[in-house]
C-alpha cells in the first residue's frame, strides 16, 4: 500500500513541474510577430529597381 501511495505522489509531482509559463511564451510570440512584420513591410525604392550589383568596392 505504501508503494502505491509513493507512486501516486511521485506521479502527481511530475505533473506539477511540467507546466509552462504562458506569459513568457506570449512575449516570445509577440517579439517574433513584430520581427516578421518588419521584414514583410519592406519599402522598395523605385529608383533602384534596375540595379544589378555583382561587385562593390
């Protein structure tokens, strides 16, 4: 009977340590969204559309 209680106790402790921090995860998601939106909203200069630079010194 003691082994059963011990097993149940250890099993319940493992679930308590497996929880994630949602606040930290949401902060990471927001930072990644801002980074991606900055890359997608790139403003193209119409004066430099026909440049083909292969070497610049």
